[in-house]
């Protein structure tokens, strides 16, 4: 991403660069950041797997705590990103600064609430998330440091999203990548050299999250951004709250339903044994790399859509969606095919002695790879709706994967296929999201084309 010396240069970059160059420029830092960031959890799982299947299962259980923290920041992060990108496109920069500052400090408060609640009800929370007596001691060790990092994690979501919304995706990528690399380096040091076990993985992740937060805050401290974060800019206005909540609700409910789905899968899988829980946890974390790539590409497209919409450049919104949809589907199809082909060698990195974990993990991984192109298309449609301020369809698509299309089929998959149904339910739900994504995309694109024709017809009267 280029550096800009003035707001006018950034506006010119966002509205005049060809879509086929702009979206990749915006998306590549996001993709890199998201992929490397997903290495946080996978690195923990990989190193902790050396401690046994129960320790691996504990990391899966505590993954739901990460999702709870994500819930605390996702509502404000996604809502602020959509709102500020449109405000910047309309050249209302000061208003955008106030929206960001308000959302940042509210996210900080929510992170502190998660920290307090987590420590007060730790054991009850872990049992609820799917731990049993065998897994609980490992889960207790892991959650301690993760909860301490909750305020930094919640505010980092807002920083990440809003850096992208103003076209500063590189800063976001640096923060995420640096933290992930540090996490991977600290994991073996803390787990094996210092002998901290599962607690070492948790401490490594918490320290890495803190470092990421510091890096993400640096451009704001050094005044290298269009937006600023100041307590003096904190404004709670009813209209802003409605807009942020409306646009952030899709991300919030997606996180919430993701948390619920994760808890349900953990609680159901553990009834089939610790190996089943470990297999589903590992396969989900591997496929998170592909999901992260899709989300990163979508997050690169979203500010392009929002900026263009705010500037009434409907032609760029339409062109950007079509380009992004094709690129995401083709790209993830290739990657998913390779992962499915080498599923067994990949799973062997996590276990060599647990045959049940290996069989279930390979099956679950391949099912999700098969469904990934459908999921990629739904993500781009979701980002289009979020970018242009279509709250209801964004909410519907945001809740589809692990809500509308997941929860109804979960009991049926379990009844007819048992543990194999648990292992394949996420892939089946991803395929079903296409039923919602296609009609929404058609309707939104028709409206965009209608606005584009009206805008074109009004041009002669301006001269």
C-alpha cells in the first residue's frame, strides 16, 4: 500500500485506481494478516498436541473463549469500519474520527467485562464450553493468560477493521503478522524449554496479542492515519449507535453463532470421546486458514465498496463485486483442492498414535474443503452488503454459516450419521449458504445497476 501525504491523495487512490489493481492491493495485506494471524491458534494446537490428545482437546475448548472475546469487539469493529469508510468517501473526516474513538473505548470496556466475568466464573465457564474432568486441568491453565489479554484483543479488532476502512491495510497486516510470528517463536520456548506446558501456549498467545495491539496503535500515536483515537472525540449519539449496531450486527451474530456452534460441537463431540473432540478441533483450525484468506480478501473489497458507495461511484461497486467474487471462488477452489489431496499428511502433524482422531480429522477436513468455494462466495456477498450499508442482508448472511444453515441440520446429521455427522456438519452448512447468498446478490446488484443508470442519466443536466 502506498503512503499518502494528504486526504485528497487517499481519496484519489480509492476512487481512481482500476478495480483489478485496487482490490488486490487492499486485499493482499489483509489476506496475509488474516492467514498469519490464524497461525496463533494453529501453532498452539500443533505444539500442544505433543503433550497428548487431552491437551489438544483443551485448546479446542478454549477456542470458544477466543470467540467470546471476538464477540466483544466484532460488533463495534465491523460497524465502525463500514460507517467510517462511507463517511470518508463522503469527505466527512471529523465525523469518522468521532465514530472510531467512540467504538474503540466501548470495545475496551467490553474487553474488561469479559476479563472480569471469565475469572469470576472460570470453572463453570469451561464446563459449559465442553470441558470434562479429564480436560479441565489443561483448560484452566490455558484460559488464564487469554483472559488477561481480552481488553487488547477486543480493541485490536476495532483497530484492524478501521485501518482497512481508510485504506491503511498495510499497518493492519504488520500488526497481525508480527504478533503471529512472535507467538510461533514463543510457543516452543514456553511450552518445552521453560516446561510451562499448556500454560506456556496461553502465555505466548497473550504476549503476542499485546505486541500486536501496540503495533496497531503506533500509526495513531504517530499521526500517520486519517482517523484519530482520542477520549475527547468520544461521542455517544443515538443515530451513530443505530448505524454501528445495524452494520456490526452481522459480524456480532456471526461471532455469537460461531461461538454457539463451537460450544455445541465441543459438547457433542466429547460424548464420543476425547479423540473425536481433538479431531474436529484440529480440522476446524486447519480450514480456518482458507476461511481467513477469504475473509481477508473480502475485507480488502469491503472498504472499496463503501468508499465508492459514499462517493456515488456505483459502477465501481458493481465492478468490484464481480471481480472479487470470481477471484475468491477460483482461488479458494485451488487451495481447497490441494488441502483435501494432502489431508492425511497434514493431520499426521498433529497425531501419529490416535487412529480415531486421524480418520475423523481427515474426513472433516475434506468435507470442509469441498464446501469452501460456496463459503467464499457468501463471504463476498456479505462484505458487499456490509460495505454499502445493507444491514439486514448482511445480518442474514453473517448468521447463515453457523446459525440459519447450521443449527437446524445439526440434530439431523447426528441422528443419521453419528460422530461422522458431527465431523461433516460444518461443510454441509457451508454448501447451504449458497441458497441465501445468490438471491441476495442478485437483488443488491439490480439495485446498484438501477442507481448507476440514474446517476448516468443525471450527468447531462449538471452541465
